[in-house]
C-alpha cells in the first residue's frame, strides 16, 4: 500500500466539498492502468488516502528518469 497524507483546512461545515467529490471519483475508478484508492482515513487535520502500491514509481519519477520530458511517442504509449 501507499499512503498520501493531505493536510486539510476545514470549512465551517466540515471537510471541503471539493475533497469529498475528489475522493468519491477516485473510489469509483477501476482500471488496470490506474492506481486504485483502497481506503480513506480522516484524522483531525489530515486526510490519509491509501492506494495500492505501484512498484515502478509515479509519473514524475518516470519523467525525471527520462531527462524531464517525454516524446510524443512515449506520451501516446502511456495514455493508450
């Protein structure tokens, strides 16, 4: 598993509605090429998103390994 911790600023009526919408969308995404959101844990000032672990790193790390940019061919391959 991989943990993403997000510090949240609370609104008067609780958690920001944008965060709730984003989490709802992430939980619905089910695709072999998309890292799955497994669970959400809400603490006092943090939101912890628990994702399946991706052993090959993230897109930023991949791009850095390629010199900071990708060719059109690499982009098309990733998007396909």
